[in-house]
C-alpha cells in the first residue's frame, strides 16, 4: 500500500530552527510537495522536490532523498505566524497525490 | 497562479438533506479536484472532475453520494447527498497549475451535519 509518515505534532521556540521529517512508500514517484495549512484555512504551496538535494526558499528549505524515501522541511528563524500544520504529499506513478496526515507545529515565544 | 472561490463558505445542515458546493476558478483548467478534510486529518481525494466527461471517483466514494457536475472549464459543483453527521467535514476544491507542479486550493466549505 501507499504510505506517508510524518510526526503528528512538534513544538519549537520563536527564532529557532525546526526540521519536519516525512518518509514515504508509494507506487512510483513523480515529486514531493510541502504545503502549509493554518487552522481553518486552505493549504498553500511551500515547495516541490523531484531531484535529490536541498531546495532553499527564504526561511524554508526542503530536502529529498529518493533512495531513502525521505524528505524534510526545514524552517529557520521561526516566527509565531509559522504555527500551522505542514502537509507532505507525494505524486505517485499515476500522478496521483498521496497526502500525509500533516504535522502540527506549535511555536512558543 | 489560480484564484479559486467556493460557495458556501460554511453551512449547517439537517440529517438526510443535501448540500451543493460550488467552485469557481478564474482561469480555464482541465482537471478540478474535490477533497474532504475531516477534523484533525489530512486531505482525502473524493474525485477528479474533467470537463465533458464523468468524474473519476476514488475508492470509498460513489457518485450517488457525491454527484459532481463540470459544465465548463472554470466551474464545478460537488453535492453531498443524504447527509449524516459523519459527513461533517471541510470540502475543498483544487486545481493544478498547468505550467508547474503546484496545486491551488479554494478556501473550503465547512459543513456541519446535525
């Protein structure tokens, strides 16, 4: 079966760095996505990785290792507004998006 | 990027009734997706709606319960029929960026069934 695993909840301090991990087992791979979802709002796109390595976009970076079925989202210089759920999703061989359950990130002052 | 609107933004319905959710996109798109997000859970794809053809439903979702219309390239509706409390959820429509790999989501419709 297809499976995306990410931690249910994480807590971090304002100004610090946090890494949210995602492991996946899917039938084929055509890319991995990270989305941010604030409570009560729709998800918004953060990043897309299809090749191994690190993609940096401002305070957010996303890493992919296809051989390990592993990705992480790195958030630097955390701000209170970064409190949200972070969803990992993988596009399988049929270009179908398989979604993880999301990681709720709590930022404390 | 695509701008997506949904109506209604929220509704409270009685058991046994139906609710139709409208999704409007500001550009023409081939595929529109309908998702459900139950409280505290991630997104679950209900169906993919292509203009001019029957929607494709995911396992566990059937047309009788979730009829979908796709009359043109900018609009779709999802009806949740014969409502039960288990249908209480957020329903989201989504489109793909044709030039890239991003998915855009509507603001969602929060449904509560009493």
